[in-house]
């Protein structure tokens, strides 16, 4: 397994839902690195429910992510939405497969052949077995660098964006040798719920967290309501260390 997601350490991934400008992404990258983030996330290709919503800067977004990487040294994680985009991801450190593509089997096979770390998010209605079988599509192509991400599932509750299934974290660690992380941002859709659910996920034994951080959430081009500020992220990282120590995970 890649050192980027070593199960012997807790991996923090942070950054905005969407890359919006060079100033935005580099500023956030500096802030989250100072707070303890090991990888920078940022969306260049954005699959959105509405075709009229911001779809991301695409190739320009990847270029800006790589500029932020060059300035801070943080490896980057960004989502791919189709096989035609593969040539643009040559210098991306970790390719993310989003929940909508969890069962896009042709895409899973293609990224499996790249030999590059893949962060696979659980589909919003996927069972545990379906999630693991999607990971197998990547593993079967010879790529063992797969990271599983619990990001919430669709339930009858309509108050939160999704229901973060924390029970699946220890279950996945029982059933699989792969690292398991949680995304409390998509798992709740509400910034004020991100810290408590991040702490809960850490206590269950997750190998890391993916958290949306934006310098100006109120004016974010996508998902600002679930993003925390860099200052809130810095405070959260300190609390995470305390929870993991109390849980005997350090």
C-alpha cells in the first residue's frame, strides 16, 4: 500500500469541494498543511445533480491543483468522471472515484491499470458487498493501492444530506486489508456536523478523514454549506488527536 495511505498513521485530506482560482486553492493548501493535512483535495471535474450548476474548471482546475502542490509539497487528490479524462491525471497523486461512479466498471478497470493510488467512495445506495466488489474491479487489474471511503448513504432522513454509516468502518477493516477513511462533509452536508462526525469516525478506527475546507464557505461555487474554514479545521485536528489517544489508537 502506498505510503500516502499507510494504515499505521492517520491520514488527513483537506481542501475545497471545487478549485475556483489559483489564489483560493494555494491559500487553502497552505492553511490545511499548517494544520496537519497530508494531502490536498480539490474538485476539477464536478459531477452535479443539476446541469446548470458549476461543473468545475476541468483541465485548468488540475493545473491549479498542481501549482498548489508545487508550492506546498502536498500530494493532490481529485475526482475523475470519465475515461476520456485519464490523460489529464498523469501527474495527479491519487485518483478519486466518486459515489456516482462507484459501479462504473469500465472506469474502475481503467484506473486499475494505471498503477496509481485510487480513492474509492461508497455509492449513495451501495451495500457493503457492492462496495467491496467495486474495489475488487480495481484490485483485479493489479492495482493494490485502493483506499475505501465511507461518505454516507441515502436513507429516509431528509434533514442531513446523507446518513454517515460509521458502523461500516470497523466492518470494512474486518473484511478487507485496505485502508478505510471517512468523509463527514458529504456524510452530513452541514458544516456544523462535520467536527462531531469526524471525531466519531476517528474513534471507530478509521485510517483517515477527507474534509472539505474553504476560506469563504458562504461564497463557495459548490457545497459551501458543508465546508468548514481553515481555522475550524486547525481546531478539529487537535481534537482528533485527543480522541484517538483516548480511544487507544495512538
